C-alpha cells in the first residue's frame, strides 16, 4: 500500500546506472525550458513572473515522489494559467494582494479536490470530456492565449479577456500605437524559436531566445527606447505560508477549482498516456495520478505556487531527451531552484515581447490540425461538436465553451442511444452466418420469417424506437409473416422500461398471430425476462443459443404446420 501511494519506493531502490545520463540530460533540458515558460505562464495568469518559477519547483518534486508516469513534467501550463486569470479577475483586481492570495488559495482547492477524487477512485472522470470537445476547447484556448499576448508583442496596453472578440476590437482600436521596436523583437523571437526547433528539437530554443533578448536589451539600451522589460525578480526560495482559508473563500473558489481540477487532470492524464504508449515500460494509474497531482498542488500552495499540471511540450522534451525515471523531474526542479537562488538578477532586462513569443510558439501545440482532418473523415457529427465547442469558447469564454461541449456530448450520446443501429438479417448461402441484407447480396430469406438484430441495450431511451422499427418491418410483410427472431447478442442489458416495451411488443404480435423468438441472449438479459415472466411457453421454444438454431427451428415448425394443414385438407376431401 505504501509503495502504491509512493511509487518512488518502487523505482528508486532499483535505479539502474545506465538511466542516469538520460535523466540528467532530460532534467537539464526541461529545467532550462521551464525558466522562460514558467515566467511567461505566470504572466498569463496575471501574476509576477517569479511565481511561475515557484510553481515549477515543489509541484514537480512532489509528483516525482507520488506520480506513476516516468516522463511527465509537472508545472505551470498555458491553458490552466488562462483559466486562473479568467476566473480570479472576476473576483479581484490583477496586481493586488487579494488577486495573488486567491491564485495561491485556488491551487490548494484544486489539489484538495483532485486528492479527494483520487481517494474516492474517480479516475474514470477522464471519460467525461470527449476528445472532440477537448480538441475544440484547447484549440480555442490556444487562440485566446495568443491574442492575450498581443499587448506585449506590439507594446500597447490592451484589454485582457477570455473573449477573443474583445481583445481583437481593442487591438484594432490601438493598432496605430504599436511600438515598432517591441514588435520587431517579438517577431524575431518567434522566428528564432521556430528555426532552432526545426533545426534541432533538442536545443532549448526558448531559452536561447531569452538569452539573446536580454543581451540585446542590455547591450543596446532598448529599455530606454520604450521596450518593456521584466525588471526586478525577487531572488531566493518562496516562503512557507499556509493559505488563509475561510468559508467565503471556499464558496467563492470551489466552482472554479472544480473546473480546473478536472480539466488539468484530463490534460495531465492524456499526456501521461501518450508517454506511456511510447515508453511501453510502465502503466499510468488514474486514481494515483489524481492523488499525486492533488498533493502536488496542495503542497505547492504552501510555497506560493498557483495551479500546476503536466505540460505536453515539456513532457515531450523530457521523453525525447532520454528521461527514464522521475529523477529527471527532480533535476529540473533543482535547476529552477538554483536559478531562484543565484540567477534572478540576470533576468532584469528580459523583454516581455520575448516571453510573448515563447507563449505563442508554445500554444501552437494545443491546436491539433491533424485531428481535424481525422474527425472530418470519421464522424461529421463529432466534427460539428468540436467546431461548436471551439466557436463558443472562442467567442464567449472558456467556462461557457466547456459547459457547451459537455452538454452537447451528452445530447449526442443520448441521440445515438435513442437511435440504435438495427438490421434485417439474411443467411449467407452455404453457411450458418447471418448478415445485414442492406450490406450483403444473395442472402437466404423466408417470407414467413423475419430475422432482426438490435445493436443496443433495451433501455428507456430507445425501446420505443426499437418497437416502432420492428412493427414497421412487420407491416411490410403483413399477412405472410409467422415468426420474428431477434438476434439479441449485442443487447448487453435491459431495464424496467425495456421489459415493459418487450411485453407490449409480445402482446401486439400475439394479436397478429406472430411468434416472437430470441437468439444469443446473454445470461443477465435472459434472467430479467424470466424474473418478469415475459414468456409462458417453454424456454427451449423461445430462446436459442444461435440464430441459425432459431431459424432451423422456425423452418421445421413451418414444415410441420404445412404437413398438418395438408393432412386436414385430405381428411376433409375423404369425408
């Protein structure tokens, strides 16, 4: 039990020396990457840059002890940072002590909720948000984050919002005030990072852009020409402070914390599963991941961290750089710690335009262009779901977007459940297999016999549709039909409404002198039939192990009935 709660006790005692080089190199790479990203993401959250560095230390250390992924890089991420800003900006003014206190307290509540969900074994919540909803949401968030960086990219104060049209309107109104030198620095930063990334993915392009940006501002005195810089970053480690928790704080922040807790976990779990599939040497445990992330956020809040989760770009760099164990994460945290202790004065001349360029490049990874094509080919309805989620998030905000996406996902699921796939079957000539008559040609069929397959449970949401479809098929064969066989193999369960629906169907068919027969019924469904006394006849004449056995029985019964009728007619003639 202790090893399950602290996976470090499983991998550290058995640590292999050949993994050390990869872990050290990956830890250095991610640590160097975390420095500019951490500061940039703190600015997205509306916090001073140093808080991004605080968030890059303790959550990562705790996750290395308790997490089940070997390559996940935990810390500040763009999407969660924007959620923090959009939620807290309603409650407090950015730059105030209250705003800062709420951001740190939010990390505690997010962690507490994640920990609780993990203890309650609620890891299945990863299924609450479908992939199209997540894709539409994250793509829209990527655009919103990028638009929010325009103010630092063009050097003009713009409205800060999670509604993209408000930012665009503000940008258009102030386009004439663009600070050209700031814009040039930002564009050069984007080009530099893209070129380095295309040349060699292992090189820390963002860090190199940061270094060159500082050198240019300091060497050329660009800050005296209106280029906005980060200026003072406090040195030293964050103080241990227990967040001030009141009932009012709880009521105010818990709704936002709940949203963040679920979204950040799904984000981390998705990245973790991607790393797991590549490594193929360990398994991600959802409930333990919730506990690990929850503890990371709670513990981080004691050291002035805002909500953290796993970032895809850093985790990918961690994996590609050779990380084999969470030791790489510990090394990354050490690098950031050393930076806080000794190197913060070097970031005084860091231009904010460079941080904006780093963020813009980073959020491009949130837009899954290949997935758009895949959805279009696979399911037009899910493509529409993704597009609507994107448009609502992009136009009205993130909370509205995610709520719309979840609601539409549920409605789509109910629509599909209420309209299951159903087929009339025929037998393949020379075989005992049965297939859909609409998909296969030259199938055997019998005018007195209807064979159908229902590819769904018998439940309240669809039983009426199933009945109407069956009766419609029967009407097409009115007068000749004597028996209906339902291939119930795909029927996984039947609820009370389903039982009532089948009983009503039996009664309707009896009035039409049509017999209802079932094949391939699984045990729980058959038990439900028997418990509710749906059939008074012998079970051997109602339920058959295979569809072919049911068909053989129906054909032989029809043959017997024909002979009986012929015998009666012969007797009548003799008399």
